[in-house]
C-alpha cells in the first residue's frame, strides 16, 4: 500500500487556484522526484501535504499511512513520521540544535538518551562543523550549513517520509554529495521514502530516484525515470507549452 496517496487534489491559496487535480502515490521506501518550472506549484504541493495554514484543499484527498489527514495539524502529520526540509530555513534564536533534537525525540515519544552522541555522529557524516550543534538553530549559518543542519535534523529522528524542497539549491559540489548520501542512506537503511523537489538531475543521480514526475501549472504533465530528468535538463519545459518567461 502507498505510504502517501494523493487523489485528485485541488488547492488554492487565497483566491488563487494553484493545484488542479494532482494524483500521486508514494510507496514505502520509494524515491520520487518532482521537477517543474518556477511557480508551477511544487512548494504548494509539499506545504499542503504538511498542512500549512492558508493552503486550502478545495477537493480531493491526501492519505498518509492509511489515514485521511484532512483537517490534521502539521504536528499531527509530523507524528506519522513525515518531515519536510523546506525551501528556506527559519532561524530559531534561543533554541540550540541539541535542545531541538531532544524535543523532537520527546515529541515522537522516543527515548532521548544518547541524543548528543547521535547528532555528533550525524554531523561527522555530513562534514558539518560540530560547534554548530551548541549554537542556536540556523542563526548566522551559511546557506550550505543550513541545508546540512536540516538534513541532520530529519536524519536524527526516524522518519517514514522525508520531503526535500530544492535542498540542492545553494549547495557546492561536496556539500551536495554529503547531503545526498545521507538521504540515500536513510532510504536504504531505514526504508525512508523520499519526495525530492529539484531542478537538477545531479541530486537524483546521487540518490537514484525511482521515478520522476513533472509539474506544470498545477498539473502533473509527465512521468518517467532518470532519463526524463536528464532530458529536461537539456530541453527545458517548452515541450509542455511553457514560455521561457515563465521560468523567471
Ligand atoms: P514552485 O514551488 O513550483 O516554484 P509555488 O508552489 O511556490 O511554486 O507557487 C505556485 C503559485 O502559487 C505561484 O504562482 C505563486 O505565486 C503562488 N503562491 C505561492 N504562495 C502563495 C501565497 N502565499 N499567496 C499567494 N500566492 C502564492
Ligand atoms: Mg518552490
Ligand atoms: Mg531505493
């Protein structure tokens, strides 16, 4: 059975309709990429999955782990083992990384003993400066450090599905490899499914995506394998009737 099943999902933000009938299923342990031009609704899709306020489901449904989650708060969804690495990372002054991870453990009803050792070893894995673990979350971090720290946060706690919204943007080549390998290990060792929004096949090559879907103007217009991601890198989205200006 699919861990996440999205059926004919229509979503609006305020008066603007953004998603027009999305169908997407993600099996346990599956790795799916979502590509598409800027403004096509990719972030709206993941915000809706996470239950962000103001993302209005007009019709259709989202089922996570067999539960119809309409009306559920974001934290109730997170308790199902769904985590998002958002497109931009909020700074949280006053909260240290180790405190945040400990509270994530308590939130999920897990024993937080050994958390410090756990995050240190995660930091080593990600080539992330360990001194950042004793500082406030994301405050004064570089773009690359924020992405690594977010990867650490989702990896430190067991997850069934990790969603990444353009985690590869702003990462240098080495950092991209570190982040991609960590997510791939989550997938291979813990069976965590991955839903990865990206503009570039590079991340997908590292992680070995099972399936690529293309979102244009709030609809899925194509679906394929890695070959589709590589083709899009060369040809762009004109084949789907997208004007070049739409990319800006
Ligand atoms: P993508 O992530 O594919 O670049 P988004 O999901 O961010 O696209 O945006 C899809 C469309 O929804 C865009 O036209 C965008 O301007 C609009 N949109 C996104 N967020 C809001 C918002 N909070 N209020 C109004 N319109 C929004
Ligand atoms: Mg986006
Ligand atoms: Mg796999």
